[in-house]
């Protein structure tokens, strides 16, 4: 009610006015403004807008005059004044019916600069109030756009014969609104539970598309390249979403409605799409990641027995091998061939460059031929640089083969007891010499090392 004095630089228009003071971080006054009508105006709250402007909200008994350029609908209305950062008025709105509006409790700036206003009203449907009261004074919630134009309003009804003198509203991150009302009412109107005695809090939740932000669905792949029968999890970086729908082409399960799906398994090789639909109320956003998941084809080895040697065939590329006998790994048997030493079940496990593995097995029953012991097969020199001589105490005609570490034959001869191989042009490394006659076989390892 003060005129210009002290820190107040302007006189009032009439009775009580809105008085706004802007200070710096040290509390020093930068400017002040007196805003009012010719009657009493009671400021309740100042709300900063995303644009740097601010809104002043309170109730006013004035129907014009002074700074007020909008007319009241009843004896007192709620008066919203929008100001620039220097306090100059850039717009104003009046909210009310033909009765009394005198208790404004909360103003919240929400998405897109909209204003969520909670107050009470004695008015039935009139002015810009769209619904009748059930009791004498009811909670009235208004959603306005950033310049104060009403988007919708809602009167929350109770059967109280006394005034519901207090209510507030707040917006959840998912776009739904919580409303709390102080009331002595029992069951009736929007209230479905009896009171506990005296005055209670009555809490409601409503969801409206005008307060919701459209979601954005974002798939965050954790692992995208896998082998068959692998199970993976998916990340989710969606925003403004309250529920989710996932669709996994080729996956098991093929659908999930959790935020972060786990244990999605793929059994067959191929490339597969992943779809995510993010929801928020009536809004949704869909992302389709085409060919996101690549399931590599595993190796498909077969075992071929040629004379006394087993070969892993039907495999391409740089694979690794491990031979086993009766389900026990054979130490050092990591080539694509193996010479069995006894009857039983031999298997080879092949791992391709992508890390996918597969195995095959073969039962061998014809090991029992008379073997030439390794000491009867002599290689000289070993290691060899230019050439190597192969000698055996057998006088039979022998097929002599020289094999690299991959089991590929690089040289061969037919001789009776002796043979010589030129290794000068062979890459340094491990090789195998194999002798075979009509009734026996023998093998020895050779190291080629060039000076």
C-alpha cells in the first residue's frame, strides 16, 4: 500500500498493488515496479519463463484502471501479468467466473512455457470457467499457453458443504498432473473415498495430451554381432517415454515391453531388424534399426578319413582346430588333420574368425595296422635349411609326403627306404613327413629354419 518511499520508487494505483523488486546476486536492488489496478491486487507468485520473461500471478478486485487493461468477470478474479526482464508489461490475462475468486495457490511453468495454475473458485460456469461447482468453493485448475491464453480448465468436485479452501497442482515428468485438495467432504463428485475425519487431503491424478511431451525412441545396441544360440541385452536412450514396445525379428522372445530387454536369443544365422516404439500418453515414436543384429554362420566341419589320417573338411578361411579322443582334448592336435593311434571316437572342434564354433565326430575302428615306430624314421638334418634326407629301415616301396602345418601336402616322392626333399624355398616353420606302405605308416615332425 506504500507510495514512493524507502526502496519503493513508484506510488500505488489504489490500495494493494503488485510490487516487483529485481536484485543482483549480492542483494543490491537493480529496479522495482509497481503494477496494479484502481482496487486491491494481491500478488501470489512470480514465475520465470524459458524466454527470460516472467509472469506475475495473484488475484485482483479491480475491473480496470491503472496498469490493468482486462476486465474482471466477477467481484474478484485471478490476474496474470507478463513482463519483460526489465519489468515492463507485455501482456495480461484475467481468469474467473461471475462470483468470487480469491485464493490462488500454485503456478508452475511446464513444457513449452505453458502455465499450470491451481486455485479455488466460488463460481459456476461463467466468464472463462467452463464447469459448475458441486460445493460452495471448489478446486479449479487452469492450463494456459506461454502468453496466458487458456488451453483448458477443470473444476474438481466434492460434496463438501464447507469451502475447499486449498488446492495445488504439479506436473510429473511423464506429462500427468497430480492435484491435491484440502476438503472435509465425503464420497461425492470426483471423490470416491470417505473422509478420515475433519479436513483431509484429496489427491487425484489426470493425464492430458496438452501437458505431455512427444517421446523420442532411441535404441542403444550393446552387442550387434553374435554367433548362433547367443543371447543379448538392449540399451534404451529414449526420452519423454512412459512405456515401450520392442520387436525382435528372428529373436526369442520376439517381443518385450520392458525398458531394457535382456536375454533376447538368436538361433539362426542371418541379419535381423529391431523395432522400438516409445509411448507417452497419446504420443508415440517408432525407430526401426534395419539389419541391426548380425548372426554369423558357424563352421560346418565334416571329418574325412583317408587311409590312416583324419581330415577336417568343408571349412574355409582362417579357422582354428582342436581334435579330441573320446571327448578328451588331444594335446597339440590343433591342425586340420590328425593321425589316430587307437580305435575310438575322434572329434574336431572348429572355430571360425568370428569366434563361432561347431564340432563333428567320427568313430574309427581300423587302427591296428603294423606301425613303423618313429625311431625307424629318421630325418637329417632337423632342423633343415636347404634339404632334408628321409631314411627308413623298411625296404618296401614307400609313398613319402611332406605336409605343412595346415595339413597341405607340399612335396611327395615314391622311394624304397630313402628320399630327399629340397626345402630351401619353403617358408620357415613346422612340417610333417609321412611314410606309407601297403601295410604300415609313420610320421615325424620337421623344422625348417633358414639361416
